[in-house]
C-alpha cells in the first residue's frame, strides 16, 4: 500500500506565505480495482456539513470544496481556485482566478467568490478562521478579486485555505444564512446525498479543473465508536478508517496501520466564565492535581508525548521559542479546595468520538478527587454536547484540539479559542494581557518574530490556568492494503484526493 504524507514534522514550521456495516453508493461501480472508496469517519456532522461549522473539515478531507488557496506540505499557501495573488499594501491583496466550474455547471467568477466570502463573514456564529479579522471582498472584473482587511493580516493567503472559507456556487446560500455543499463545490468529488448523520454519497465530478479523480466516488459512513471503525477495516467493510483508537492500533496488520505525527494537543479546559473555576486559586489547584504524563502509556498506549505546552513536537519551532510561564495564581490547598468547592460538584465533560478521552477523563477524575474536588462526569457524543460546551454548561472539559487546523497558522487557533471575542472560546477566558499578546502575534509579519510572539501568547494563556495541556497525540489512520494515494496529514485537513484509488 502506498500513501503520500503531505506535511511531515519538519514541515510544520510557520513559513513565509507569499508564495505563488456499509451501504453501497448509487454508482454501478462497486468495490474492486478502480472501484468506489469506502471511508469511515469519526465525528458525525453537526450542521449538515455546513462550511461554517466543525463539519467543514469533511469538505476538505474528501475533496468536495476548495478555497482560493490551499496548504502545501510545508504549510505554505499554494494556488487553488486562485492561480496567483499579490499584496498591494498592508491591508489589500489581489487574487487572479483560474478557469474552473462549480459542480452545478455554473462558472467560477469573481462575483461568485465575493458572494461566498460575504456569506462567510456574515455567518452566525462567525467561522473561527474569521474571529480575529474583518474581511471585505470586491470583484474587479470577471477573474480578479480584491480582498481588504481592516488591519494588516500578513497570513491572509493561509487564512483563505481554511475549509470554512470554501467557495461554493450561488445556489448553496439560503436566505437564512445557511450554506449547503450539496452539488455546489468545485472539488473532484461532488456531494450528491447526505443521509442525516450516518452516511453520505460522493460521485466523481468530471468537470474538475485539476483533472478527473481516479476513484469513481466515495461512500462515507460516520462511525463514532473507534473500536467499530477498526473492526470495519479489519473485516473488509471499509477501505479507510480515520482515528484508530490507540488500544486498537496494534491489533491492525502493520500494512494497514499508519502512524502520523499530529498537531493535536489534548488538554483539560477549565471554565473561567462561570462555576467553580472562576476562582483562579481553584484553577491552579486543578492544574497541580492533574498529571498528563500518566496518560501516555496507560491511556494512549505510547502513541502520545507528555504535553510541553499548547504546541507539541509536530510544531518543531515551538520548543526552542517557549517562554517561561510566570504570574500564575497561588494554588488553593486541599483544605481550601474543600471549602471553596463545598456543596458544588465539578462537572467534568468529554466526548466519545475519540476513544481515549473518556478513559483520560476517568484518570483525571481520580486525580482531581485526590486534590479535594467532588467530580461528576458528563460523557456524550460530540454533536450532542457542542452547544452546551460553547454555552459554558460545565466546569472542565477533556478536549482534543488540532492546533493548526483552521489556517496552518497558530495565531488563528489562539484567537478563536482564547481571546475575549473568540468564537470557540470554550474556556470563557476574558483576559486583557492574553488579548494583547495574541494581537501582537497577529500583527507580526516576520516569520521568526511571529513565532516568538506566539510563544509569548502561549505563556500568557497558560498563566491563567484556563487550559492545562495533557498530551500531544500521534494519530493512527487505518488504510486497507489495496488502497493507494491516501493523504497522511498531520493537520487532519486532507485524506482523499484525485489520486486516491483502489488498486
């Protein structure tokens, strides 16, 4: 089995951006050489594969929709629907479009791009990738778009590679502000059917500007249980199974088990906005109580590294630029924890889509109870609890986050998750020093300087104890031996493309 790895550990440094069970599908082509691909994904869609939700990554993983740019193996912006671009000033960029068409037969035009970006900017809630930038778009002519930001945004080409900024045809956008990718993307595979939260059918789009895909289509099943995904691969019921649980990984044949360096960090997120952990001393006590290194072997079977911060070994520049964390609150003693938390139960949440997280939560519960907290777990499938997480209806969350998912730039992750106005600020953090540090990193154009300011911002975030990093994961992807061209992506944004096929 041959796979392609487009994003190795050494390639994840921030680089300059200014460079040019399974039901068969509807197709008559079944399994076998050149047949349809069967793919098992872990997290069922929350919002019908809307690009404005966490579902957006499915659109890029399965090559359904594209943005103006994409990320190459070095994390640098490369042409996608825009064939070239230039920066005209601190806040203005011009993009020249390639000749392409949408899956509904309409042409890609500057007006279509403006329409798509305007809808993304107006979406509620706003996509994470736009949480720290104000973007306006103007069609100069049929093939030229000018983008303007309110303040300088040196990584705009990286930002535009986000799955949340995919360009869809006009018919994708409803009057209520929603967007549907059904038959409206530009990628090599067209989403033709979405059956609730369980299955999807994709057919090859022969009008793709990059050439015909080698597979005639993709049949997708969402299987939230990791053991069931691994069993589907072992039983020949699927060709590709993502996120194999570490407990199942060594049970797979070596030919089908693929370990991938990951930019994913698992943390304990503490709710600073309401409940127990509005008290900084209790947050500090929780931070001292938990030991992520205890999870590496017992829960992750060695497929993880003890956390060093928000960014792990798959972000190689981070370690050498890490800043000492100072100014933390003094931790409450065990007696003070019992007094401060008296009569209140610590609501510890996590989700089942990643099999290791409930196990990790059980270990952390024991550690927290030893420190004097009374803990009750809330463990559900992610789509059932996302609203509660964002509404702050918990005290602590065992959370797995791909830190370079949205743009490939760490600033975007920090802005969405930890600024006062961040759209994915599950911790409810509102800290002026944190906001200031992240703004400083966002404004820095020099690569090395930006990295240094990112790590200063990391230190400010860790100072608040709003998040306690636990481990840096290593991903395990399952791929049948008769499949070639699967993308092993540390950012988890790509999986299937035009070259993926059954032998």
